[in-house]
C-alpha cells in the first residue's frame, strides 16, 4: 500500500492552525501536520491566500469522510493527494 497524504484546504491561517492543533485530539495524528500558504493563482494579496494542512497518513488509517466533515467545520474541504 502506498503512503497516503491528505490535504485540507482552509480559508485562512487561523483556521489552518486550529485544525492542525485539533488533529491529534480528534484523529490521533501524532506527526505534526505541515501548514502551507497557497496563494490563489494570479493573486498577490495575502487576504486571498488559502492555507493547506498536509497530513501524512502512511498506514492509511484516517477516515477520509471524517476528515471531509472536520474541514467543513472550518469552511474548508479535503483534497485527495498521493
């Protein structure tokens, strides 16, 4: 089985930081997720940046649907990654 990577897309840095801090309690994620600023194409304004929370899931044990719902609580969503 190949490693699984989940990418949660959040509307701002505060939401991304809250999600990252909550992952261990909600999902038992031990490894610190990576936060990445993702400026929208063609936009220089930091206000238009989305934030990505990248979660490595080498065992493939995280429930994708639960992560979808979790991201939605913060007005975000989960993208599939490999």
